[in-house]
C-alpha cells in the first residue's frame, strides 16, 4: 500500500515544542508548535498630505495570543519620498522594544501575552513628492511558534499627496 504523508505543523496551548515520529519509519515527523497571534496596524489618521508636511504614524503590534513572545521581528518600509524619519517606542508591562531611533523602525521585540509595543513615527513629506506616500509594516512570530492568523501581520497606510495649485501660474496678487 502506497502512502505519502506531508510534514504538518500543529498548534497547541502553551508549552514546549516537540516532535513525534510518524507511524512508519519513513514517515516525516509531525512538529507541534505553540501558537502565536500577532496583529499589526499603522495609521496617521490622514487621507492626504502636502509636500513639506511633517506626518506622524502610530504603529502598533498587538500580541493577542496566549503566549508571551520574545524575538518578534518588526520590519517597516516608508515611501522613498519621506525623509527625516525618527521614532520612539513604548510597551505594555512585560513587553520590550528599542526606545527610539532614526530611519524606519526594524526591531526585534518582546511582547507579553495580551500586550503590545507601540511606535510613534514622524517623517517629512518630500518637497517634490507626487502621487502617494505611505508606510508599510510587518511583524513575524519568532522561530518555534506558529501564528494562527498570519493575515493580520501586515499593515500599510497610504496618503494622497496634494499640491497647492492656486499660485501655480505665478500670479500671487
């Protein structure tokens, strides 16, 4: 009888990960991983921005899972037309992040169960910006955990760049 089994990752309640062999010697091991559930949001509360405007985004990574997580990887990418980017971070009790920095935040953080880390990011819209500007962020559960809902681990905020055109022809009377 021909039988082919694929490796499977299974989530279980808090505890250590362990592997269990399949029923036959050639069967792959089934790996049981503890669950994680991260949720990411980023928003500046705006729909449009102007060239030269300083914009503030709030980026939050929530751990809505039952396990505290150490080594959550935050990656972020601002639009190329944003400059002078800086940030500060605060966290709930039992959670930890780098306190502040320059450029887009890319950080390895610890988030307590039901806790969060929150970044306040400021940047300046370039004077030649056109179209849209935005900020995109992602968070990844640490190795050894399986995120039960990876669809909410990414968020993007996009704003339309509005240029003043009232004096575009040079007449300023």
